């Protein structure tokens, strides 16, 4: 219910012109700069002089004839040329509109000083009468301004041109129109005469009940003239006689006081006491328990909190998110409007009282399209709310100290929030009673010129159903439990691969229980898998809202509230932190593997020198090993998904194609929008959903193209690298765990690869014509890649060979910090590396060739369950086991085999930045930079580890 001043407000159209401004011609902005003989020309924005016998009009924008003159002609143009004034005959005055000259009566004779008729006596009114008067020798009917006395029980109105009946209360007491004529202790308030004698219950309100404290920066308090004049009359007449206008006025005075029920003799306390008594006696209106009989409805007397009011289901209309022939899609509100003095104005359907902010018609109307959210409501303590029924928009009247003063303070709504609560899926399309939340502010009139007043209007939609957080909690608990179970299975496999077997004690194999290293590994695995689960939950939630919120017709679903979004952001941060730690774990694992390049090349000797001694003294070229090592170094950070293309493609679809418009809280917003259309504010949840879809779809398209087209018809770098190993006669022995790793069999079927171009082509030709054996490890097999479960003794022997080099490396690091190193140590280091390289090369090649008596292996295929669980059921105690691996799973020690983890990290990083910055371009730029940094770190650490473990000089890894 809107409280409104009884002063008429007229619509004003402002036409603003852009004018040249020069130092010689400054335009006055207000007509107050014009003198009494000047008017303000609205065409030229200048003060101009009035013509002869003219003066400025009351509004200052034109001229009128002086008293004693009448208008002879007026064309509405410039007054100096269009307005002509003629002097009235002697002893006649000008009429009010200056159109005629009138005579004065004997009760108000002509005053030559003012050239006007004198005022009528007190209690009289003045009227123009046409009388037949003798002028010279003839009689003429002329206008005469006469004074008339009002009859009994009547008195002049404020214009003193009409008689109005006196107040009935005053007439009953005094038989006159003056309260002071009544016998006894009578006073007059609000035009009503009251007897304040001791035998009556009339008590003049205290000054505190007439004081209003405003919401400006100084908390200005004003004893309101309007409350002082009307509070006693409104309260008394409403309590004693249930006078309609008085009760409405009392209600409005309470609204102006913001429903504060103190002091006890104030407007709100008086209304509440009267209304509560009526409700208690079951004297109600329209069958509504909270509506007192014969009173306006302000309070909910039977509700101590807002909850029962806001969850009532008496609104039976179902609404649609989209225009429908059967369901309304636009909110309509009925407003009962009252003037401040309690007079009823009208009852109308409108949204105008809310729209204080200027906007285009399309955007302004979108506020009341069902489901369109202007902003998200900030959560407050609803238990402290007091539900009410009436409000005001602008209060520029209550702060007047006297009837003639201007208001000292103007109150206005700083923010208006219309909150619509849906009843949920069971009652799709239905809503609870809407809640209007108004936050008022105030500004002193003296500060208006120096203060910029800002106000906002928002519409938000909420639901009472706690489905969102409950479902997310259940999903997190279930996936967390499944992740723990899966991590237990993975840690069992990890312990097997690391040679930590329970109930096993074979020479050098320790019988270990669960130690700190196992717990750290379990925690690292849990972080990685749980991050993937949280991503699935976040992605599923956002896509669910994106699909069903945007696609619903009968409304039942709204976007999560600010509290729920906070919960979403916490899960988001946790998922990103887990995935970031998981990525660090992947990089650390990949850059700490043991790797060695087995060179199968044998000395061949020079031409004509075929003795064993000559062949043994011919050195074997190391360039093939360096070449393979360099190629391995290059593919360490290679990915199937081109990250640069991925990010730019995502930004193209989001920003250029307009997919970001789908991620707003306006359910009707499409990809293409117009300038006049209300787009809505962005929703972080929906933005993550649409961005994730773009990432996943574009990444999937890239993966399909790369796997089925590029690798098949253009180049497969992993397969090419395996071929390169065969042509280079170099195998790769990778130990990602203590007793587990990968083997790439690169032994040439031709016996040697250190040859000239002609022989190289001949070798390739023989392979094409099937004139030689196959490249596989087993006879008549092409399988060159394997997973290895290695015996413990092999690992011990391998570490023994490298231990002196490791100790020497640690010693060199220590010596490097103390001073210059011994020049001889460099020579010794090189010689030690050469000897260690030859020893390991011989040892591993003999192992692969089954030439070691106590170290051997078998080749077989993994069981289906072993492949699914990615673990080995048999422990390699006496013999190792090579598992055929045509899928090239050795790429797990490269970025190439961890594409999903890298992609999830990119999506979470992109989404997290956009969640806080709401900027897809910034998120894309930061994601690209972080990816480049991660690739550089992986490349640097991987190169260092490769040089250390393979004994290849790092300077050849380019």
C-alpha cells in the first residue's frame, strides 16, 4: 500500500539542448537571476526585459500586465511585441486574469496606491458580480468585485472565494466555526476541536511522538509540523468513531515513522493497540485474521515472524517462464493508493512505484517478466523481520517544522528488492506471497546540490526447497567414500610396484607395514581422484541448472541463493586446490623416474679388419642415443589437445558467438541479444557450466580429430618415436616405480643401425618386402612396448651401479658451494659416467636377452581385471614379467598420457578466475600463461632428470 502526499504531482518533460558556451555569452541556468521587470526566455535561455506596463509572471517565464491594466492583445510570442496592455478607466482595477477591468464595491473600495480593490473583511469572501450600473446618462452591465458574508455554520475556504461548512465537531460544541468560543478547556488540532478537561481521555501527544529521526548521515531529528497538527485528531477520531479518513491518516503517519511502536502515544503504538484489540475480539475484515475491522491493514498481528506469512499458499495462480497461452508469464501487482491525509486515491494494476531508475522500455518491463532476476538478494536474518502492508516511495513533507517552511530532509528508497518465492517442483508455477524489502535513506535538502542520490531496484527469485545443498552433500559423501575405496586398491597396486609386500621376506625385500611414504602416496592419490569427482559434481550441477532453469516453462527451479553460491565457491576452491596438488604430484612423479637408453649396436670394425680385436677397439657412435634422448625430451610436454587453440576457441564461442549470454539469471535470454533487451546479471554457476561445456566439446573434437584423422593419416608422434627407436637400434628402459616400469623394444632387426644412407634405405626396403624378422620382442611379433614387473634383485643391482655416481654428484654439489673444484675430479666424473653407462647398458641388454642366470622374465598379456584396476596380481619375486602393451601406456610418464588431468586443471583454473573476476578473457589469458609456466617447469625438470638418469649430457638435449 503506497502512502502519498496530498500535493498534486505533475509530469514534467525536460528537453535538454546542447549549447555553445563562450566567455562572452553565459547562459543563466535558473530564472532567479532575472529581476522583477525581466522574464526568463525559454527559447534563448536569457533574461529579457518586459514591455511597457508589464511585469514578470508568477512562474517567471513570461510577462503580464500591471495592476490597473488589462490585456488588449496577446499572441503568445515575445511579450515586448505580442503582449499589449491598456490602462483601465479611473477607479477600476484589473481582474485576476488581467483580461478585464472591474469596479470595486463599497466594502472593498479602490486603492489608488495599489491600483487594486482592497481586501474583504475577515470572514467574508470576494466574488465578481455583474451589476447594472449608471455610467453617465446610461446604464451598463459591468463586473463588480463584491464582498459576501458566509452564512451560519460556514466559513471562507483557503482561497477566500467560496464558503465551506465548518467542522462538525466544532459546530456541535460552539455552534460556530471557532473552537475557542466553546466553554471549557478546548483546543483545536487538525481542524478538530477537543476538550482536554480532566473528565476526558484526550491527551495531547508528547513531543517525542511527533519527532522523526531520519536516515541521513547526521541522523537529523525534526519535530514534524504535519504530525503535530494531525496526530491527535487522527488517533482520537479513529479510536472513538472509526472515522475512515482518520484511520487511514493514522496508518500513514505510522508508515512515515517506519512502523516504530514507540513512544506509547505515537501513531504506530496507537494503531497497533487498537488493531490488536479488534483482532483479539475476532473483529476482522474480509475473513482475514490480521485485518482489523474498519481499519487499514498494516501489521500481521497473529504472526510473530515473517515465515508463516511468506509461506502461505493462498496464491493459486501458476506462472510460466515463457509466454504461454494458458499460463501468465508476467507479474501483476494491485496497489491501493492513498494521499498522506488519508484520502483514498485509487486501486490500480501497475509496476510504476518500483521503477525509480530510468531505463529503456524493454529493459524496464523485463523486471516483471516471471523468472527474470535483476539481482541476487543478500541473505539477512528473517527472524528479525516484522511483516507490514503499507509503504511510501518519497517523503518530502513530514520534515517540515512549520506549515510555511520547506522540508528539511527528503526520504527516499535507497534500494527496493522484490523477492518472489516459488513453491517448488510439487507446485510448479505457483508462488508464495511476494516480499518487498525497502531500505530507506535520507538526504538534507541543503545537501541536494552537492549529493548524488543513487537508488536501485532488484527482483530476485528463491525457493524453499533445500534440494541443491542436500544433493551436493550426498554426492560429495558418496564419491568421497568411493574415492577412498578406489585409492585403497590403487595403493595396494602401488605398494606391489614398489616392492613392499606383506608377509614376504626374501633376502633384500623388507617386510614393511604401512609407513609415512605410503600415507603420503595415498593422500596424493586421493587428492587427484577426489578433484575429478568434485569437478564432475560441479559440472553436473551447473549443467543441470543451465538446462532446466533455462528450459523450464512452469516455474519450479531458481538459481542458488547467495549462501548456496558460497557453498559452490568453497567446493570450487577445494576442487582446484586438490587438482593443483595432483598436477604437482604428476610432474614430480614424471621428473623423478629412472630411465635408460639401451644401445644394441655392436662394434663392426673398419674395412679389411675383421678380427675380434679390431672390432672391439672400434668405438660405437653415441649420436643415435643422443638423437633418441633428444626426441624423448621433446615429447615430454607434448599433448593431444592443442592448448592455445582450445583457449582461443573457447573465448570465441563465449565472447564473439555470444554463448556467455546464456549464462545470465534471465531465463529468457538467448545467444543473440538486442540493445533494448534486458540481458540479466551473470550467474557464476551458469558461466562455469557454459564454459565447461565449451572446453569439453572443443577438447573432444580435437581428440577425435587427432586420434582418428591426424594420427592415422598425417603423423602419430608416439608411434613414430617407437619406430625411431627401432631404426636407431636403441631400446628404452623406464622404471616409474622401484619394481615397475615400461619397456620400448628398439633392437634393430638388421643387427645394426650405425650405417650410411644407402644401407639404411636397403634395410627399410627389406622390411617392406618382409625379407627380415619382425621388430617385436618375441619372434614373429610386432609388439614393441611393454609394462614391466621387475624382480627386486634387478633393481638392487641397478642401484648399486649408479650409487657411486650419485654419491659423486652429491659431493660435487657440496664442493660447488665451498670453492673451486679440483680439475682432476671432472676427468674422473666423465670416466665414471662412461664406465657406469657401459655397465648398465650391458646389464640391461643381457637381462632383456635372457642372458642372466638369476634374473629372468616372462612375457604375457594382462588379465582383463588387471587392466581395469591398473595393477598386477602376481608379485615378481623370482622372475619378472613383461606385459604386452599395444596401447603405449608408457605415455603416462609424459603429459601425453595425462590429458584428462591437465584438461580438468585448465577448466577449474579458468572457472575459478571467472568466478571471482566475471571476465572470460582474463580467465583465458591467465590460464594460457599458467599452462606455459607448467610446461616450462615440466620441460626443465624433465630435461635435468633425463640427463641425470640416462647419463646423457644435458647440453645435447635441445
